[in-house]
C-alpha cells in the first residue's frame, strides 16, 4: 500500500493504492481509492516469444457522489496521464 499525489487541473488529489491480487509473473491487480474517486486496474503478463512479455492493461473507475457525473471525463484524463504508469509502478516497487 502506498499514497500517490496527482495534480488534476487546479487541485491536488491524494490516492491510496493497494495491491488487490498478485500472481508472480502473471498478474497484478491494484485498487486506487481517493476521496471522490475509486478505480481498479491491472496488468496481465503473457510470455510472447523467447525474451518478450506481452502486457495487457485494464482500468475501470467511478466517481463518488457528485463526482460520479464526471466519471467518463475523469477516466479519459487518467488514460492520458497514465502513459508512464509502469515506470511509476517500478519506482514504487524498487523503493519498498
């Protein structure tokens, strides 16, 4: 479990990220809980050739309360900002 700070527009959002499921060399599922938003995301790893691994990513989130009206917009923003997600995840794992 760790915390992540992210700037979204003029606000800074704090989220708690926890490992929901883990299968070594196969799968990682995370749960993200923020004050007004929750998200589940994950990676499935599949061998693809001798030294390659295919990484499939999925993400689903929903705003809470009033923010539920903006769920689709928030998910589009998350998609744009998460292009470095694997880099951030690796950094977090290496620090632990």
